[in-house]
C-alpha cells in the first residue's frame, strides 16, 4: 500500500474518489473527519506528503517539480474511477500541478478541481516572501497572516520542532513554485475561500477561471484563511453539491 495516500476503510459503492491535498505544515489527518461527514458516494483519499505524521522520518520536498515527480507514480490505481481533487492553500497548487501533469501526459482528467484559499498560479504574491525568516519570526508571521498553528503544537517543544521542519520546507516549496502555463485544464474548477481571508482575496480566487476551459464556480464561506476549521458545516454540503452535480452531468453524456 502506498505511503502517499490514506485509503478509506470501506467505500465500495462510492461514485467519486476525492483526493485531498493539505496546507503547509499539515498532514493527511486534516481530512480525517470528512469520510464520516460526506455521503457514501464520495471516497475521501487524503495525500500524505513526506516529513509529517507517519512519514515524519522522511525529508520533506522543497520543490514542486521534485514533489510531482515522486507523487505522480503513486496515483496508479487511484484514477480508474471518476475522481476529483481538493487542495487547501499550498495543497491547491499541488492539486493543480497533478491535474496539469495529467493533461500534458494525456491521462484521465478529474471531474472537478477544487482549490481553496489559494491565489491563481499566474498571479504575483500579494504578501512579502517569508521563507528566509528564522524560526521565531517565521512562526509569528505565519500566525499573524494565517492563524495556522494549533495551540497543542505551540505548547509542546517536540511537536514544535517537528512542525517547524515541515513548515520551512513547505513555505520554500510554495514560494519557489513557478508553473509553466499553457493551455487551461479541461475539467471544471471550483474556487473556495473565507470571506475574512486577508492573504487570499476574492479576486485572487476568481482568477482561477482563466485556468479552465470548463465550468467555473466561486464560493465564499465564513472565516479566514483556514475557514475549514469552523465552516465545515457549510463547506462540505457545497463540496458535495459541486461533485455530485458534475458527476451527474458527466454520466448523462
């Protein structure tokens, strides 16, 4: 079994596989509750990147090309049924990178790409780069911008050191990524965000429309950059609607 994906215990009747990519510093368990909260037609399959949780002894990837080179072979056997991608913040760019590589290779396309709290890849950064900051300054700036760090990590020196290792690498990964943009994706794209997010504005999310030749939708939810923590009651039904709607249309033709 691949160390890259957390497979659902049982979703034999699922119509869609939802591959989920987490934000900077996070792991696959970010999406652990989704399997219980989404309908049985959706099989949640979170991606576990190197350097965190059960892969904490591995070196994190610090370039998008290296990450995608390692990740793409791990998708074998996961794309033989209708599938969609969900990525939050950094995870949105990973999901887009996977979809982009599949398009170039002539592989299957997702029924929908859902990007969350992440600017479109052709836009310049809205905020200054922070990858060169030292530990304390980095933590303070990340907390100020994103409200990212759970208190349980802040209170535990061991967890904090593990988190910092991954955070430094993930920020380096995000800030160094430059996509070679050519033709847009053929799959529909949804862009989700928090209405109080100062780092990613509505116009940053709506700009994703230029990266698809298919349908595009934008949805906003209460909260900031990490609105998922408090708005899952609103977001998950919206996600279910986005996925089942596009799958129904696909099966009609």
